[in-house]
């Protein structure tokens, strides 16, 4: 059995917090798989924050299942904590090996978004994402992890990222993390502290409510479609950063543009959004998906602080856009 196959089960885990002292409770493979599935959503959330990639996060969860399958689960005192530590170690190994094989420069890399349609005000709702992600899973993946934060996490060292994600986001104690990164608890605490400062220094600031964020994003799209440069300047922060990732097939479109006037001057960047646009939510932030011939052509995600757009993330990579998982019916809702 694989980890993906286990994801099809619905599990009632009440009263199943630990296994120590309950000899043989996980001796049955089916029961072990059900117990793993009870933690699957949280493990995906850990892996997604660690890796910024939905496909790699699935691979990390799969590898964690294989490690559990080979382990003596009955000897584990707290299975949920053990699984969290294991998936963190798997992600750490993946991050360490990633640097030598990353195809696109980190400067303009846009992490994988989790996109949903329906209520585009930024509140919880339906989902369109890989493998028909259900609303509960999407909420776990996107809560408090916008693309802007994932971009910052990409700048951390693998050990810093693990210390920050597992301790600050999932409350794993430093003495447990120390064993994963092979450092003392004090040194591991310093890793998290450095990462925390980087995240805090890069924070865009407080955002308005979801409805106001959507209004600002719509104002940008209206101004862009009408060639209204002054209207664009009115909603852009003076130090706005636009990051466009075209991936392997559209490498020529990849760039980073800084400053409101420089962003406005990139009129061609918005040309694809003058066609049919589907208003969506990506990682809890307002976004616009350009649809051409019934297929996703580009995704623009808005990060807003105060009443201005401070970051724009544009994913134009055809290969990753094809994995968004939106249905034909959802894509048909795009409007000129």
C-alpha cells in the first residue's frame, strides 16, 4: 500500500493519541494506515511549508509513510509527534539536495500556489487544486502561508527553514529538532531566531480585510485592462515588487521588477489579463487567473498591506499551471 492510496479513507481517531503501553495496537497494517491518514493533512501542511511545492510535499508524505511502514510503530510513544519529526527530516534532505538541481534562479521563483474558486473574498470556500484537494486540506495548506511568506522561506538555509517551520508553526520542541539538524538545542534555537528575524523583516505589514483586498486587486485589473497608468500607480506601493516565473518553457518571461513606475511600465506583463479572467483565491490572497482557449495561461497573486499592493506574483509556467486542477466548468466562469 502507498501513502496516496491511504488518502482515500475516512478515519475516526478519537482516543488514539498515543501508542506506548498498548502493545500491538498497530500490528495490523490496515489500522496503521488509517492512523497515518489521520495525520496526513498536517504532514502535508508541514511539507508544503518546508518545500513550497505541492508535488514535492506529496513525495515527502509518501516517504514518511514508507518509513513508518518499516518502523516499529508500537514502540513509538507519540505517533503524531514522531511523524512530524520524520517528515521534517525528509524535507530537510530534499532541501539540501535541491540547491544543486534547481532549474530557475531563486530570485524570480514563485512557489506552487493552492488555488480555489467560488467565494473570492478571501474566506474559506471551495477548492481547485492538485488531486481534487478538499476544503479541509486546502485550509490546512493555505492558512497563514501566503506566497510572500513562502518566498521568504526559500531564502533561508535548509536548517533554518526546518527550525522555523517546525518550531514556530508546529510547536515542535527544540530538543527534538536538535536531533534532526544534528546540533545542540541552543544552536537550534539560534537557527529559528535568525529565521524569525528574516521573516519579520520581510513582512509586508498588516493587510486589510479580505473584501477590501479583493477591491484593490480588482482596481488593479481594471486599470491594467484600460491602460490607466495613473490608476495603477494609485493602488501600487512605491516599493512594490513584481516576481514573474515562466518556468522552463516560458523562461523569457521570468523577471523581477521593483518599484511602482517600473512595474507600471511593464504593460506587456498584463496583456494576457486583458482576455478572459477568472477571479480566484491563491493561498488566501486575491488572485486572477487568465484563461485562454479553456486553459490557464497565467496566474497573478496580489499581496496587499494597508491599501496598496506590495507584491505581485505571476506564475506563467505552463507545466505548473496545468496542475492547478481546476475543472472545465470552473474555467468556463472566466469573464472578459
